[in-house]
C-alpha cells in the first residue's frame, strides 16, 4: 500500500502544479473581488495542506490499517469531489493490481 500513498502524493502534486499554472496564467489585472481567482487561491491552499497531511499520515501507517487510513484520508481531505474521485480511483486500481498478482 505504500505504492498507493506514492500515487496519491503524485496526483496531489499534479493537481497543485495545474493550479499553479492557472494562477500564473490568469489574466491581469486581477480585482480583489474576482471569485474565480480567489477560488484558485483557496484550492492552492487546500492542496498544500493535504500534501502535508498526506506525508504525515503516510509516514505513520502500517499495513494492518492501510486501507482504512487511506479511505479516512480521502474522506477527510479538503479537496473537491473530482479530486477525491481521482484518489479513490487510484486506490481501486492499486487493489486490482494487488489482487491480480
């Protein structure tokens, strides 16, 4: 399951990079009341928090509780539904790979 944590971290990093690109490429000037830009800033902060939490949780897991810990991490994550769906898909793929071995 450590492979799953790595995949989750990589996906979160990819999402973080996508958000950084959107912020960097956002048309200027940006008014303070721009809801879309402010939402991107909130997403960036959420991803940063969840990456830190992922590192902390992954460092403290053991194989006995890995599945429960991963599901709890995803459920409690301050992320959008699409990102949570992607993370659950990663877990499902990893379980299928383990089962096919």
